[in-house]
């Protein structure tokens, strides 16, 4: 019986995650869950103006999922392989220019 309950809980969690992926606009609880942040940390990010958000009527916070994705993927760090390739291309271009 416990195994069945665990499987049902797992399915319920998956369904909730799928619902989040379907929504374009998330409330604060949903955004925190989507980002994997605590709600208090999300509030800190909004009060510091570090994350894009909306406050219609000045109270409730809302977030566009697409903007959260863009915010998460900003400041990309190149891999060592990418840096090595870029350096090699720079050296090759420098030698041919001489």
C-alpha cells in the first residue's frame, strides 16, 4: 500500500511540474518552485531589482516564465574547450596576418 502511495505522490508531483511548464505567467510560489529557490530568496531578488517581475496593483508578484529562463541563462561561462578553440583560432589568424 505504501508503495502505491509513493507512486501516486510521484505522479502528482510530475503533473504539477507539467502544469508549471504550461503556464506563461507564474505567481510567487510557482516561480520559486520553478526556479528551485526558497520564496524568501525570491523576495530578496525582487526587492533588490535583480530579477524581472511584475506587480499589478502594487501587491502580488508575478513572473513571466520566459523571462525567468532568460534570467537563469544570462552570464554564460564558456567551457575550457571553447576557450581553447577560440585561443587557437586567434593564434592562427594572428600568424596569417603577419
